[in-house]
C-alpha cells in the first residue's frame, strides 16, 4: 500500500523533511517512488506540487497524519485526507472503558460456561442413549439365544422320541430289545460285558 509521508533530511538539530510517495513497508529513510515537495518546520516553509499530490491521492496513496494536517492547512480536499485527532483521556473515561471491558469479559465467560454446560448435558444424554441401545441389543441377543436353545432342546427331544417309540413297538411285538454295544460299554465303565 502506498503512503505519502515525511522523510527526514538536514543536519543535527536542524530538521528538514521531504514529502515522498513510498510503499508503507519501506523503511523511513529508505527508497521512495517520487518526491512531492519539502517541509521545514523551523522556518515554517512548505513547498509541494499540488497536481502531483492529487494525482497520487487519486491512485490511492494514503497520507500520514502529519502530511494530512499540512495538506489541510493548504486547503487541499480529498476523501483520503483524514486527520486523526489525539487527546488525553480523563480518569472517568478510563474507568468507564475498564468497566465496559469487565462487563464484556463477564458476558463472554457466561456464554462459554453456558455452552460448556449445554455440551455436558448433550454428552450425558448421548451416553444414556448409547447405554439404552446397548441394553436393548443385549436383551435381543439374550432372546435369540434362548430361542436357539429351545429349538435345540426340541430337536433333541424329537430325536429321542422316535427311538422310544421303536423300543415300545418291539416290546409289544414280544421281541426283547437289544441294547447297543456302546451303551453297554458306557454302563460298564468301558470294559466289555462279562459272559456267563
């Protein structure tokens, strides 16, 4: 950003200034784009080219506060010529500013606290919802396991019933039922049955 400012020249204890156009990032005694005039505060002399100043103002160069005051004295008007007025603040104004800052800080802290509490409540609700969902899933798993166990028991009972029916049918026919060899081994402790 371009600015119009003063660049010091002259000897020690005898200041003189150049009015220059320079990028605002350049050092005060650094290079400049164009010199617009001179200012000597001891003699009170100010010389500059009005056309060049207006041209640079149209291009967007902003004058420093001191240069803006000098241009106002010479009755040059432009939107970018703004004089900042500095004045000392009274104790009452300083105290009022401190109170306003404290109120804003308290308000900000209250907002943060409210947000924190709201977040904690939301997290608690989410945790409760998660535990409720887990309980539902566990209950559903328990029901499915019970149903599977019942089905297995029913299938085992269904397999045992036909064997019982065949034993009853052979008894009615008068044929003694032959025990399985596996059952004999199990009942005798794994030893073969004794022959008589």
